[in-house]
């Protein structure tokens, strides 16, 4: 089979867990950082053994990390990230010679935005059977923040507590912060909660937590800057939203994706919170059970209905 001229993936962008068995399909997961990329081994192990599995790791894109550390000099766009993902995806499909086998894209958190964008930028015959969104917030007007906008500080504190707990293997529940309290006071309360939960050792200085919090919020702000000008196309493949039991936004069953679900969306949940859903074995089993079946190659139609 002839190779496409652009079939060269950036170094280490694609991490292959296993090739698909002959005739079987592959799940490609888009990882946006925050947690170690190795945590996808849980989902990989929970999927049927004949299913291929690979991770597209944004942590391997230098510009992505630099956009959080030095936003004033960054020119990074979602379209550029999608270009890199397409190159890696096509290179892997060419390498395996599996262009006619089915695929499913999975995107966790901000990775869901890119998984959807990747699917829509592919040629119709290359597109996945579906896109599975893991507690991913849609890049729609309702959830986009322009430069200068602030995310609700109480939400950010709750998300950071989840993140800190997942990194340290403990559940951190932030205590209520008095109205009008500044960030320093809120972090002081959170530090006490984290020490009480065993997520941080006694004597941890506030400066250490502040540094972690600043790095965490820098990543959030980077993703907000990337999505602010982005106008995604409606999905031409079915969407599956799997929210964490303790989701980033508990009140919205599809986290805004219903607006973009041109081919329909199904809403489900998995154990854990936004971060531990990638860590807990029971969550991996639940997610694997909701990934649409990947049919053998000879049963996968490359023709799709017109929009």
C-alpha cells in the first residue's frame, strides 16, 4: 500500500500499547497531560485483547507545554494540534496497514475537544466509528472563556482538590471557603484539608501548594485561550459522553456536547472523579464496556451517510 507523503509522526507523540489482531480495530486515546500518560494502561487492559490501543500524547508537543509557561509568546492553536494528531494517526494507520479496520477515538478532558476535532478533519473513509468523551467539556459558547474572563474560583478550587488527591492517591474534599476570601486564604484551607486527607505530609508549606496551584491554573488558562477562538464543526460520527461520578460540572449530562452531536450522543457515567476515572480499575472496566464494538475490517463500511 502506498504511503501518504505526510505519514511521519512527531517523536513519541503516539505511544503504542498493542497492535490490533488481524481484522480487528484500534482505540486511539488523546491525552492532554495533567496526569501521567501511563495511566491509560488501565483502559488498555480492560478492552478486549484483540483490540489495538494507542495514545496520542500532547505532553510530547513542546509548544503545548510552552503555551502554559509563556502564554504571551505562544502562537499555538487547536488547528495546529489537530494537524499533529492527524499526522500521527495516519502514520500509524499506514504502518499497520489497517486503513479498512474500524477505529474509535477517546478523549479525556481537553483531549475530548481534540479527539472530536481530529475526527472531523479526517477524510470520510478515515473517520472513527465514534468519539468517546471522558468528562470532557464541549468548546461551545456556554463553556468558553475569553481572555480576561475568570472561571468560578470555587470550581477551580474543587477541581484542584480532585487533581491533588489523584496525584497523591487520596481523596481531598475542600472545606467551604468564606465569602470574600482571597486565593491565599482559600489555599490555606485546602492545605489543611489535604494534610488531613493524607494527600500531603504534615508541615507542607503553603508556598509548595501555591506553586502547584499556579501550574494547575496555568494549564486551565492555556486550554481556555486555545478554545476561545475555536469554532468546532458538528460531529459527523456518534458521540459517547462518559462523565465521572464526581464530574467537573455535575449538572450537565453531556457537558455541552449535545449542541455538537450531529449524529447523536449517549450519556453515561463511570466511577471516580474527573482524574481518578483514569486511575480506578472499576472505572476502566466501566469505560471499556461503553466503548462501541470495533467490528472486523470486512464488516466496516467506508461509506457514510451524507450530512
